[in-house]
C-alpha cells in the first residue's frame, strides 16, 4: 500500500516542508533508509504517528487504473504492514474506501509480517516483504530502495502491468 | 480471534441481557446463525457496530495459557476477519495488547477473507474460513457451529492443544 498505491514518499516531502520549512529534493532521498530521509532526527517517526498522515497521502500516479486493469484477470488484495502503526488502521481503511472504492473489504489485509501471505505475485517497495514471499516478486521503485538489485524492479504502474503481462504470457514454442 | 481467543458469544449474551433485559440461555443459540441468535431483530448487527463491543469481550477460558504453550513450538499468528467492522480494528488491536501482550504486532493479521493466509494450522469457529484454508483445520466449538461435521471439532483450548499434539506426533511404525 505505502509507496505502491499511496505516494508515501511524496507525503513525507510535503509534510517535511510544511513542518520544517525545508524543501528537500526527492533525489536526495535516494538509497537512504526512510528513517534517515531528513536532517531533522525523528521527523519520519513523528509523521507516521501523527493523526491524518496516512489518511491524506496522495494516490500513486496510475495506481487506480492499474489495479482496475489487474482486477480483470486477478483477485487483487491490498496487503499493508499497518500493524506497527495502530493509528493508521482506520485511516488506511478510509483512504482505500475513498480512492479504491471498488476493492471490497474482503480483499484488504492489514498485517505485521507479510510472510504469512499466500499469493502469486507481490508488488512491494520493501525487500523485507519481498524476500520472505513465496510467489513472484516485483520491487516497486522508491527512493529508499534505489540500489536494490535482487528483485525485478518496476519504475511505475505502467511497468508493473507490462512486467506481469510478460510473466503471465505462455512460453513461446518453436514451430 | 472471535469465539476462539475472545469469548464473543458470551459477550453477545451479556450485552443482550444488558440492553434488552432478557437472559437468553446459551443452549438456545445452538445451531443458529449468529445474526439469528436473539428474538430482537438486528440486535447482533447493532452490537458489533457499537463502540466498545470488541474492546470488552471476555477472554476465552484457557486461551492465554494455550497460546503461550503453542508459542513454544510454533509461530502463532492471530488472524481476524476484522475488515467488515472497521470500528473493531483499533479495539481488537488494543484488546490483544491487553490480554495477549506477548503476541508481537508482527504476528497480527486483520483481513477480510482468510483464503490468502498461508499457515500449517487454522483454529477457527467458522466453516467459511476453514473451508478455504489449505493447511490442517480445527473447528473451535461455538454455539453457531453446532451441527458442523466436516472439520475436526475441539470443544475448548485443552482439546485444541491435544489435537495439535496428536497431529504433530510422528507416525507410529511397526517393529
């Protein structure tokens, strides 16, 4: 959900500028862990525990259309490692109702570890989630994961759809 | 979680008596769907959408000790189909923190359908959850599931522990 359906890194930049008056360039986040994104120590932790943070994250460009398209061929589940931030639970549910009303509550999962999830594909921005997943993995590009090379990277939702289409295509046979 | 770790049927009886002044005997619930437990129509639905309902459910007898014991041999996850009742999300999280503080947030899952859960065992009171599960199943006895015969029934946590011990025992070999 975060940094895949929701543009969480954009929200960090917007809130940092609002609260600290500093416009941090996106590229300066590349390769840093999220908690080290900004010079002000603890800024990220403060944000994710502030009511309203998760409720107001901008939607990732292309996400709504891409999920709708995937739903033609797949059972799509939204799986969010939300349990670490209990205040985010209801905000994330409301955010999904607002921006992805076509995803039923039956297909939403809030968890801690994603190792318990059984699915064919996982599109995620975090190695800690992808590394323990048994199905096929796509690493959704994010500033914090620049440098990761052991999962297939997709830069955006357009690339994610192409990658899945290729993985789903029947193997070509010689004539 | 409901009717397995939390004694949800007991909570229904307590709240029904409190709100409608009628002491309904537990046995009268046997074999009924939860929504048909009580003569007052919509009573159950009203309860589960009332703030405080999930936060104050009594703990199922023996559940705390049983989970502690299972954690010696298993990774124990609490998986609750909580997504239908968004108001329950934070209450369920707080309830677990109070009564099962030894279960980390990493091992808590709030979902809609449990078909996406990958585990070895599922202990559940609902066929709709057990029927779609790929691992071994135990039906935790509840008034609403009296009459169900296609899953191994356990009457209480003591029986659940014995059942798992038997399922885990190496097959006896002839000498």
